[in-house]
C-alpha cells in the first residue's frame, strides 16, 4: 500500500496495527499521526492514538486525541467513556 501510495490512510493504519502488535509504540504513533493528518476524521486513527499515547506515557497527546474523537462523534458512548478515563488519568498525573 504505502510503496504505491504514501497517502494511503489504510496503508498507514495497517502499519500502525502491526507495530502495536509487536509493541513498537513509537512507530505506531508515527503511523497513526500520519493517518489523522491525512484523514482528520479517521475515528480508528484517533481511537488507537489514545491507546498508543498512553503506552508511551504521552498524556497530553492521549487527551487531545480523546477530545478530538469526542468532538467528531459526541453521541458515541464508547468514546465518551474513553474520554472520561483519559481525563481522570490526566488529572491524576497533573496532581503528582
């Protein structure tokens, strides 16, 4: 995918999933950031970026991704729950 079309959202997303599976979260983050840069409305891209940012200890990025996802799809209960979890974790980090 990526060799033929470097702007392939699906190609970058597939690469991110593969990197997550092998615990290469730094590379997964780069791939997911590319996904949401190419397609800012990629729900999968933002949702997985929350997870990867948390794994990397990047609370600000995780919070930004969760807020963006909820801004796009405010009626999704799963996304609302995720945002609350991220906000709670971020508040705990901020107080330490």
